[in-house]
C-alpha cells in the first residue's frame, strides 16, 4: 500500500541522539550528523516552519526528541522536511496493516518488515514461514509476505 505519514512525530521522539546538530552555521542553518550511518548533512529550517522552530519549549522539555521536531497545532512536525536525511525521508512506520477476515485489526508490519502483533496464529505463521522463507530483497519481500498472509486467511492493506 502507499504509505502516508500522518506527521504524528512518534518516530522522531527518541531520535535526539541520532540526528545531532554539530554547529549552527547561520540563523536557520545547521551542520549535522546522522549518527546511525555516520553521515554528515547540512540542514536549513524550512521557510514555512521558522516561526515554530523559534520556540524552544518543546525540545527543552523533551530532551530525547530530535532537535528539529516542533509542535504545530495537533501535529508534531519535522522543521527540516526538505533537508532531512534519507533514512528519515524513506522511513515508514507502517508498511502493511493486517486484519482477519471480518476486518478486525490484528497488527501491522513496519517499513523494516518487522511484525507488530500479539495475535498467536499470526505470530506463528510469521516465525515459522515468513521469517524463514521470505525473499531477502525488501522490494520482493513485501508483495511476497502479503501473498502468504492472504493465502493463510489474513487480509492486508
Ligand atoms: S512515519 Fe509514522 S510514526 Fe513517524 S511521523 Fe509518520 S506516521 Fe508518525
Ligand atoms: S530530521 Fe525530521 S524526520 Fe528526521 S528525526 Fe528529526 S524531526 Fe524526525
């Protein structure tokens, strides 16, 4: 399914140690590092988010959150959407939602293809078949997983 980020900000709440500001290089410009990949990057605050970025009360009270995250109404928004590192841009908290034949939600699969579910039958299928036999390439694995789930009576979307 096409992933649509709701900008809830949940995935950025504990990334303060991973997206690090090394130096402020201008009023809204920063030299940064993406620690998990050791990649330096430069970021400029998006023009339409400079007003919310100026307010530091959120990062001051959420020391583990990414320094670029700010509340905006009901949303938590990335203020460097244009310049954020690739792993942020391509991150998908949900790649596939799984339900039973009546439409009851049973769990979901993350963009890294990890199952989040407490359903025993689903977990068993995942551990015994999907984890063992799935194609190693993620692009092939996703449709393959969906097919196996469907063949076993689950609905994916
Ligand atoms: S990727 Fe998911 S967790 Fe992260 S902001 Fe978007 S909807 Fe929220
Ligand atoms: S750079 Fe943006 S998307 Fe990446 S962790 Fe920070 S707030 Fe989230």
